[in-house]
């Protein structure tokens, strides 16, 4: 796609997003807010998966630790948003510094170890009930407020999330186009070659892991103010694997992909669960179908069709 | 005596019970062109891997311009001036040729950590990358992904990657393997034209290429360095004729 | 205090016996076929549920064990043959695909057996407690489970180390091409090993379901602990699964006893440290 067309498309999408609250009811607005939040989480997973080639299954941990930290500070200690939100991101990022040790391994080992790490966080959230509230979690999280500026409705919160999202995607775009972003793709393409060119590949992956954890933590903060409560489900393995699926369904290594994937998965879940009890089975089927028939995701599919159309057009 | 570019002492590499490299010692002078020859399975590539740090040695020492690098990881050795090519082309298939070269250029400096500016804004790096591609006659394909290159072009890119990491000592693992005679000729000409401030160690099966480029030749056989000498000395040595030329 | 410490050691060992049943199958299928099967936990749960229903119908624990194992052999074969086979060597695809399979199995099991925690009924002679030397009293079932685990471990070890077929499997773990070179039908070998792994997982569900309850979500909890066993022991190593199971079983028992809220830390912390020192586990080979 030529650059001008891409910018135009981005502006059209942005305009639609800005105008959405005028046409959508509360249900749809909530669903789209959720899609943004989980899209951001999927984007953080995709920094590792699509660019560096690492498949992390513990990103619900950063998401949840950040959400819990913010919620506990805000609800129990009446800490203002201006401190509680950064503290949440900081807590999730610090956990990323620890879990980042997983980059000592690759491939299956990395996958299995991140799964195990993820369970630690779930286990603590679940069992340390005196602090985390156990299965009930932390409830009654207020809307965020900055001094006298307060968010007072889901629509206002929607705009806040949208603004953060736009800033994040711009930042993400700069990051993946930077020399550092290029080194990640280099490691994905050939790590042995990278080492022989002078790269300490573990260190690059570690930094990427921490950056990715920070982004997931940001999503966690946005989540807790949207959801108004957090419980161990936020830290659970199904969240980690579903956001990875979102990135893949949408298309890895792209920026819009994770958001498209998030929209598809959340939309599907809402739709199926409204009339079919075995909705988890349907999600399971989506996993299988994606792996077997659409490994490049929706964006990959569109690109393929686009290329075909362009070829047909030039003929 | 002048400082050796590379000095290897009693280097040994075992794989399980198999000894691939057996107490090999080498001294390569700065600026020298050294060619390693030997039949298949003689341990040439393994020796290269051990010197450049791709594999850990089982025993022995490696030093680079007098500095002991035996226990340094590969990327540190590259930073100190080692550069290499791989026997089977090891280029970044999904990246464009330009990006391939950019990675080679920034590998040993701090720009690889920059996160807030796009690669496109580094004019000096891009210019150097283009130059690097011109040198191996691939500039016209700068924006193609490496996976679309022909086998021969990949070998050229492979060489360009090694050259652009600014090596003081260059290790070339069969740079001409699998190439047509004309491609072979152009690669060996490029190697021949390298400035003398780069020391070159090269594994080569093609005796014509090897003997034309080499100042000195080391013969490996069953993991051991059995002989070292000028190309003429090696060619006329009866033992070499038996173990090497006898097999070809 | 001492008594509790000893009881926890027995608790840990009996959990280790169960974990070994699950982890050995996982590790062998990975070692030989390079297949990561995340549905292993779901196999455990489903095997347990089927065993439970069989035990309730027939009143026989033996039928439950064999039936639970055998039904998973059939299911596992179908999943291998029609789904996993299509992922080739792509571990990411295998993980996603088998997670999807596990979701479906878990969901269907929930629809059939409901959301309550259920226990497989144990035959009368295994109920109650027995007195151990030194006056300790301990549940008979869990003690027998240890013996059972040791028995299965011994059988597997003999098969793996002392028989021709075991030699081929070991060669395959080291280098898959070697197996093809021996002229053995690789496909049949894979089916065989995967059948053994499925049987062990299904059987583990029955055996484990008799003292740890079966409930939705149990499949992931047990799988993750089995994964730690495999990571600590080294993927693809039978001895690693034995040693790993023992370490993890004991850590879990003492963790739950001494630091109940952080027992997951006790379990995973040592794994993280081990990872720094030996990324491939205790018995894992460096690549």
C-alpha cells in the first residue's frame, strides 16, 4: 500500500473511533474499549512474537500485577491516579525484569518456562487472599482522576483509552522501525549470524522483554479502570494464550493486527456466549482453525488478496 | 617478532566421544592470507567455530593480536575485530539487503541500542550500507528481501556482512562453495583485492583459488594440523599429496 | 514438628509419583517426536473423569485405571493423527493447537461431569490409614501410590534402558535421523510411544483423582506442575522426569506446609535459579 493511502486509512479509522460514542450504545462502547485494552496487551505480546520470534505465555502476569497494584493503591490506600497508575506500570515492569530471565532459553523451553512463571502470579493472586482479596479480588475501583480533572463516564474513559492507544501505537511504530527494532528482527531471522556480527542477542531480547512487559502493564492499568475490579482471572493462563491468539489471528509483526485480532476474539466470544454454553469449545476450535488454516492471520490474508488484486489489475 | 593477528595454542574440540579438533596450534601474522585445506571432516569448520567463538573450545587457547579471547563470547570477539562468513549462507532472509548491511554496520557500535529514531534517519549508516552492497555488486537489489536472491548472490551478501562488521581478521568458510566458475572468479577477485590491513583466514576446497590467494597454507587432517608452509611447499609435499590430493 | 516434616516428605513423594506418571509421557513424546502436547493436562482430567464413571458403574478400581488410560490412548491417537501431525516441527503451532484441544476437552468435561470437585472412589482395602514404623500414621492410598509410581518408573526405565525398542527410542531422542537409518518403522514407533504417554496420562488422572479431586481447571494446575518437573529434569530425559518429579513433589509439599500463600514461589523460585545456571535442566544436554 502506498504511504499516502496508508495515512489516509489511518485517519479514517481514527475519525471513526472518535465518532463511535455518538452512534454506539453502552454495550458496544464497552466492547470496543475492551478491544483497545486487549489489543494493546496483544501488541505487547507481538513485540516479542512478531518481531523477536519469542512466544511468551506469561503476559497476563504483567497485566495483572499492574492492575492489582493500581487497584490496591487506589482503593485501599486512596492513592491518587497520578501515582497509582505509574506505580502499577512500574510494578509490572519490575516483574518483567525478573521474568525476563526466561530469555536465557529459546523455543519450547521459553514457552514452557513462561507458562510456569505465569502460574506463579496466578497462584499468588489466588492464594494470598489477605492481600489480593483471593478469588473476589479487589473491587470498587473508581474512575481515574488527575487533580480536578476526572473521568466521569464510560464515554470519557473511552476517549482516554483511545488517546493512550494512539500515543502507544505511534511510540511502538517508532520502536519497531528503530535500529533496536531491526536487531530484534535480525535475531528472529538468524541469531547465529547476529552473534557473529557482534550482538549480545540475549541482552537485546531481555530489553525487548522488559519493554514488552511495560506495555502489558500499561494495558493492565487501562483494564482495571475500565473493569472497575480485578481478580485472579486477569493473571490466568487462558488470558495469556488468548492474547497471543489475538496477535496471531490479526497478523503478527504488524501494528493493526493485534487490534483486529482482539476485536475478532472478543466479538466472537460475546456473540457465541450469548446463545451457546460451550463457548470455551468454540474458542478451542478457533485455536485449531487458526493454526491449521490461517497461520498468517487476517492481515496476512488481506495482504495476500491485495497482492493478488494488484497483480490482476496490472495484467 | 611482530604480534600475531591470531594465535591458537593446542586447541581441542570434542563432541561427545569424538575429537573433531586435536591440539591444533597456529600463528597467523597480521596482514597474512592463510588458507586451511584438508579433506572433508578434517575439522576445518569446527576449528573456525572455535576460534571465532561460535563453539566453545574443549581445551586450548585463542588470542587475537596478543589478547587472550579464549573465554570471551562470540559477540565480544567480533567487537575486538573478528569477522566471519558461514559455509552455508547465513543471511537475514526476511530482511532487505539494505537492512542486512545495516545490521552488520551497527553490530559493533552503540547505535544498535537506539530506540527513538527510525533506521531511515541514519544517513551515514545507509550510505555505508549502499557502498557495502556496491562493493559486492548487489546495490541494484538493495530493497529486495534476501530470500529472493540467487544462491550466488547470497554468497556475495554473506561476504558483504562479514566485511561491514569492520573486521581486522576475517574468517571465510569456503566462500566459493557451490558457485559457478564465473561467480567463483568474481568472489575470489574481491577477496584478493581486500586491503592488507585485514588479515584473512580462509577454508577453501578449490586448490586453484586457495593457492593463488594464500601466503601460507595449513593442512588439516583428522583434526590435526599436519603441515604448514608456502603454497609451493604444500603442493610438493608427499604426505599432503597422499592425504589430500589422493582423496580428491 | 519432626513428625510433620516426615509426613510432608511422604506427601511430597506420593505427589512426585503422580507427577512422574504425567511428566514421563510428556517428556518422552517431546524427546522422540519433538511434539509439545499441552493437552496432556486435559488427558489427565478426562482420563480421571472416565475412570470415575467406570468405577461408579463397575465398582472396580482396576477397571477404572485401565479404562481411563485406554480411552485416552484412543483419543490421543486421533488427536495426534488428525491434528498435531499437521503442525510439523512448529512448536508454537503445536502449543496453540493443543491448548485449543485442551480447552475443548475441558469444556466438554464440564458439560458432562459438572463443576463440582469429584473424587474417584478407592477400593476398601486402600482406604483408611496404616501405621508406619516409628508410630507414624499415614493414608494407605497415598503410600501405595508411591509404590505404584516406583513400579511404573522401574518398568519404564527397564523398557527405556534395557530393551531393543528402548534403545531405538533413546537413539531417536538424540538424533531422529538415526532411527530412520535403523530401518525401523518410525511412524509405528511414534504411535507406540505416544500411546504409552496417553495411557500414563489417563491412568494418572484416575490415580490422582482418587486423592486430589477432579474439577474444571485441575488440568492446567497439574500440567504446569508437570511442566516444572520437565523443565527441572530436562526435556526428553526419563531420568530427568524421575528426579524432577521428586524435587518438585517435595518442594510443593514443604511449600504448602511452611508458606501456604507463597507455595507457588517455593515451587518456581528454584526453577528460575536453575534456569540461570543450566537452561536445559539437570539432565538436559546443551545443544
